[in-house]
C-alpha cells in the first residue's frame, strides 16, 4: 500500500476516533503539510467519506467504507452507489403528487428525492435535515415545515423532543424513509440511536410508508432498530436486489419498485 493510501486511511481512522478534526490538527498528527491534508480530504469528500462542518472535517457514517484498498476501487464503487441513489430518488419523486403532505427522512438517498421533486407541484413537506432543506427551499410551490432541534453534523439532522412532538401532531399522505440495514429477522435499522424516535414518529404519522434503500442494505444489521419491514407499503431499490428478497417482499404484499 502506497504512502498516500496509508495516510488517507489514517485520516479516516482519526476522524472516526476523534469525531472530527481540523486540517491543522491532522497535519500535525501525520507530520505533513496542511496542503497535503487538504488534497487527501478533497478525495475523501468527493467520495462522500467525510463532510466539512464549521471549519472541521468529520467522518460520514452513512457510507459503508472503513478503509480504502485502492483509490480506483472506491471511486468506482462510490460512483456506482451515487447513480443508484439518484435513480431511487427520481423514482420516489415520481410518487409525489399535487397537494401531497409528505415527510422526508434524513439520509443521502432521501436527499436525492428532495433534489428531484418537481417545482411545478404544490405540496407540504415536513423535514429536519439541512441538505434536504437546501434542496427544497428554492422550490416556491413547496410549503416547508422544519421540525428543528439539536444538530447532528454527521448526518446533517436536527432532532429534539419538541421536534418529535411536532411530527406526532402532523399527518402526512406519504413518508419517505431511509435505512442503513434491512434484515429478515431483526428488522429495519439505522446507524445512530438518536434517529430512532424521529423515525418512529414519522412512520406513525403517515398513510403511505415508503422505504428508499439500495440493494446492498438487504441482509445488513446496524445497531439501532426502528421498524419491522412489514410496516412499509412500498420499497424502492435498485436491480441488485436478490430473488430471495424479491420473494420475501412479495410474500409481505409490499409494493416493490426496482429501478
């Protein structure tokens, strides 16, 4: 493994352990110039492995990357996953119709939904993620409700008891939910415990429950359980889903949209 790859993996390790660091701190720890660190971080940011927040860099836990084996491999995989997320987001956006009241969960795939909602339809959207707010704020026909609360920079999510109470008092026609894992026995899970109560609330407040998840999440278990799979009315995923999972979802009588 070359020196640059070794150093980049060390940066990932440091960011995960320290929950973030500045360019100056990383340069000091690794005994290299700040310009070198900036170049390394640019690669990591372009591959959605890290995020920049208030002058510091943090690890992005929404990806499945703990270590790079090669730059070529990770760049190809990231491009592949990004394209899948975009297609899932477009398919989800096509389900949004005039006068809908929707809730959009935090997540990199749900961000693609927000980006692709038509500016020509009139809807109300309840949201609690900075990136989703940015994607929707300039669409004039969308009435936005932002539940607010404490900010979690690793997911760009806001949450609080007051925000959850607002969600519980709101009724929606459709909720679009993200997940980090879907398991046949252990249900639907996410990476962060602080997401669970908000996810529970949005699922309880909506008629249609739509899960946006790429095929690699099936069979995966993360630490924070929030729902059984059979609570969802629709699942949107990519063509990599196995025949076994297709059959399982069909048995549950859940609508499956494959892009």
